[in-house]
């Protein structure tokens, strides 16, 4: 218990915060092959630090108590000014320990940075303020803020950014890498534990940096392709209403990272009860929010920007077909 | 140890002290007296410390709940940016050299002033101009880039990043001029008999700091100037759309800003060496090791900037080399801490407010130091990078290191600066609250960071709520401790506050060999140094000869 507290921090469950059922954050699970090894180094450093801290502070507190000034006057103090032997050993021993730490850290790092040849390739693009995840091997598999990976197969991510620097951070894999505009960076992992875990943006990227949170779904190997196909499918199911289909398009597009449905203002205007109303644009003119305006705003978002907002939205031309756009319009319409 | 003609009465000097030597606002604004400049720096940095501290309390308050509620997203982003920028550029970097360094360096060297008094005044004016520019960003659109100004965000944001970059550019010159002045002063202005190994360790620390200031600050100046040019002329050096490289900025920036960490902390080391020796009546343990490790740290600090780029996509080999060099800094730092603890051995320890801060420093700085090991171990850093672990680590180093030392130093030299004593009981109460509040605030953040909580989030997953709340409560305790510390210092301005006399602590270094407050030209007769600044009368010389 005490060891757990020192090594991994307090268990939120004990502190009264309910752990998310899907992502048991409590002790931050290690969900990849390398994560456990990184934790081993972490625990080793913690032990080293705690031992040195206790020795050092123990000595300090002992001296503080023992050599307290007497009530009246001062006692004679030690004439000690240095000690070559002592100084040699307290430089030499830490230097050796640090070399061990460096060596261990370095070896593991090299492993973390060298993806196996048989890794599945996935491309991730950051933009304000969502992640686009593309699967080169599966037609139509373009996801937003959602990464689906199998257990037991190495996965290699190629990261880049469309605007400013972001950083793709998956705590349960103990991994992060910056997504830099104009270049590609890589990371790889082999997931071990099925579950849903958060993905954070770790490099400050503006207003909604805090809501640039995605999810990684770790699924059993045999379910992987089916899950991916399911997530990639963007057609209206039989028996599915247009509004429900539109809701799926809304989720898939990551629309909610900028547009709220409850009236709060985020990066873009809230879409609560907007259909059929009039809106003032940046140039001062007004426009009625109708099907055509919504369609234009999806395909050419920066043509008519609402007053009080900046042109930030990316175009979804090519991502959503006419059927999907129609569903989306119906969904927005239904959100009174 | 030093000697001075006994004829001059330090307690009732025939000359007026430096406050009274000249009168009027003009005599302050155009003063070339290092002590007056030191006092003006001190007032400014304390003001900025409280401004930036207030911003920190506001952002900790927002973090009480997982949702965004107390301030808006963009306000939050401006809060943490200005907290960082003001603390770094207007408080920590100028605090110890500008305020305590200016006031004490010539006194400790037995000199009448710094080598270039007019340059010193110019440096203060430049600092003031930079402060005005940075504060103007508050009303001219705000600043939301983070204090690190990472491109391409900083070149594309709509806020007043251009003005802020220019402000940092200007502040850099103040830093360079101060550094230049101090290096020449240490080389040329030492009192007769004050050899290099008889200088107080505070002087060594300020000297090492000054060298870094001169060598590193021009790089920052060029870097922020490039950001400024990029914003207004669009030359594209950091813009990938024009073939530029945003990561190049990070290399430039950290080439300065990592040494800058040592610009911030080295003077703190100097203060601690003075406080611990004087109040334990002991010669410092390992004078040479402490002095030379400052120089070693100053040199190695130029070679570790790449650890800020471990996850930026720089090559693995480069990352590993920087990891190794970062470990190398840990050795001289560890030597210092060991030497300070060993200094307490066999002493006669007086528990007063400055000593409380000195002892507290050993605790907080050690935590700051050992948690650096997690971050220099490259494979562990990949997880902890840009999380609250880093926030906690650098607050333990910056605040637990420099700020604690600085407050201790202000208490230690307050009798010299004001001529009167601070209020002891409230001073200790403040110190206790600072210690508790500080550890609660930032200790919690190590766990937050390890559990994956990223930096610079105004809203967060509910899993982190409890720890954020503990941290926020800690910050309130910390703030109340700091206010009480301020109260204790202010009590010295009462008419009835007890007079300090020239040497209230029974110290040996030269700044205590003149009246409190000192006379305008510091010393009536030039002091002569005959021995170590740590040769206290209580030291038992009967036995071994060391």
C-alpha cells in the first residue's frame, strides 16, 4: 500500500473519485509491451531517490537536532572544512549510479524507438483541435479522435500536423511524440491489454488544447478488422433513422470538439437551436441558417464565417458524401 | 576574516546612510549607487512576484473542478503564459543578481561600487522598459503562447506575441549588461587581500551566473527577434509552409533557456552557502568543491538543451547524448547538496527565519534534484514529458530552489538593507506555511503527472479531480505563507522596530563590516581581507588544524 503510494501515486478510487469504467486510471495500467519495462525503470529510480532522500534528510535532521545552539551563548563548533576522501566517495558513488541509470534508460529507449518490420502502419494527423487517424490498408477508414489497435500486433504511427505543433500522448503505453507540421515523426507500440484509454495532446496548441482528447480502443486481435470496418463504415444502416445516421457522422467528424450542442460557445458557434434562425457574418451581412448554408459550411467552411469567430474549420469535402451531409443536416436540424 | 581601522564607529557613523545621502525622486531615478539600484530592483521584483503569483492562484482556482468554469479558455491560456513569462523574465532571472547581487556584491568585495555604475543604471532602465512592454501585452490583446513562445503557434496567434517577444529581447540586454558589470567588478574591484579563494561563495555564484548571462542571453535575443521578424515580415525561418523549421526555434530557445535555469538557480546556491554557514557558526564544508561545481554547472549547462526536445522527433542518437550530458550536471549538483548538509555537522545552529528557509531549501531542492533523474532517463521522460511531473519538477527547482533561497536571503540581509529587524514570529509562521503549502501544491503534481495529466489544460478528465483539488488548497496555504512573510518584512519599517546594528548575525564577510544601512560609499576605510569569509570566532581551533 505505502509502496504503491510512493511508486504510483494515490489510488483515485481511495480518494473518492470513481474510476472511469472503461479506463481504469487508478493505477495507470501498463497496456503495452514496453510500458511495463518503462515502469520498471521508473520504480528503480523511485527506490533510488527515496533511499538517497532518506539518507540525506536523515543526516540533516539528525544534525539539526544534535547541533542546536545551546540556550546561552554558542558551543565551540567543528573546525572541519573539507575531507578529500568523503568528497571523492560522494562524487564517485552517485556518478556510478547515474551511469547505470543512463545505460538502462538508453537501452530501453533504443528498443522503444525501433519498430519491428511487421508493424501495422497507421497515419495520424493533428490539427486544431482533433486527431485524424487514417488506416492505409482499409478503404474509407478515416477516424477522428479514435485509434483502434489490436492486441499483440506491433503498430507503427506516422505523425504530422496541419497547423501548429501537437503531441500525441497515450499514457497507458507510456508514449508520446510531437506531431510537427511539415515533417513526419514516428512511434510504435504493441498493445497487451484490451480496453479504452485516453489519448491527450501534450503540446500546447491554443484555445481548445484541453479538449483535444481522443480514445485508443485496444481490441482482441481477431476482432480488430471487424471493429475497424465497422468504424470505417459511413453509410446509413437499414432501419437507422437519418437523424441517428447524422449523429454518427457528427461523432466521426469530431464536430463536437469545436461546436457544442448545448449552447456553450467553443471555437465555433454552438449549433443548439440554430436551424432556421438568422446569423450575422463577419462582414456584417446576415444569412439564414438553412440546408444550403450548412452544406456550404461543411464543404467550404471559411466562405461565410459567423461574427465573433475566426476561420479555423477544415473542409470536409471528400470526407463526407452527399448522403452523410444530408444526415448531418438533419441531425443539426433535430437539435432544437 | 578582515580587519579595519577601529577608529570608525560603525554603529553611529558620522556620514549619512545611503538613503539619506541624497534626497528627492530624481536622486533615485538617476542614481548610480549600486545599493539604491539594488533596492529599486528588489521593490520591482517583489511586485512582479506578487503579480505573477496572483495569476497562479487564479489558474489553480480554475483547476478546482474538471470542467471549465471560473475563467474562459483563452483567459486561462493567458494566465499561465503571463504567470510563466513574468515569473521568468521579470522575477527569477533579475531577482538575485539584480536585487541582492547589486546590493551585496560590491559590499562583499569591499568596493565602493560596481565597476561601471552608469551601465548599472542603464541596465535598470532597460529592465523597466521591458517590464512595461510585457505588461502592455495584458491590455493589447494578451499573450497566449506559453512563456516558451513555440513556433509556429507564436508566429500565427492573434495575440500580442510580437510585443512580448520584443519585451523579452529588451529584458535580455538588461541581463547582459548586469552580467558584464559583475564579471568586471569581481575581477577588478576586490579589496586588498581578497584572493579568489577568500571570496564569499555568494560572489562565486553571482560570478558564474554573470558568465552564463553574457554568453547565453544573446542567443535568446536573436531567437525572439527572429520570432518578431517572422510575425511582421513573414520571412519563414520557422514556418514549414515556407520551407522553415519550427523545431529549429526550440533548439535556439532552449540553448538559452536551459542555461537560464542555472542563471536562476546558481545565485540561490550562493545565498544558501551564506545562510547555512553564518547561522550554524561553521566554516562551509568543501569551499573549493562548492565554488568549482558552480563553474562546472555553468559550463555543462550549455550542453544539455536537447533534453527539452526528447519527444520532438530529434534523432535518437542526439537524444541519448543529451541524456548523458544531463546526467553529468547531476554530479556537481549532488556535491553541493552533500557539502551543505555536511556544513551543519558540528555546528551551533541558530533557528531564525533565514535559517528556516536555508534548511527548507535543502529539502525542496533535493526533491527538485532527484526528480530530475526521472526526466534525464530518456525512456522514462517520454512518458513524463509535458505532464504535471515536469511542472512539479521545475517548480521544486525554481521555487523550491531559487525562490526559497531568495526569500531566505532577503530575510538574512534585511537588517543590512533596512537597518532594522523583521518580525521574527511572523517570519517563522510564514516560513512554515510556505513549506507546507509548497509541498502540498507541487508534491501532488508529481503523481498527477505520472498518471498522465498533461500540462496547460484548463479542463481535465474527472479522474484527476481530487489531486488537483489538493494541489489548489496547497497553493492557497502557500500564498498565505508568502503574504505573512511579506508582513514580517514590512514590520521592519515601523519606527519601533529594533535596530539591527552593523553585524547582527556575527558574520565575517565584508558586507557586515559597514553600518546598517551602509553609508553612501560603503566603507569609510578600505577594508583589508586576511582570511576566509567563514572563519567564525566560535570555531574550535584548539584541536586539529584543518
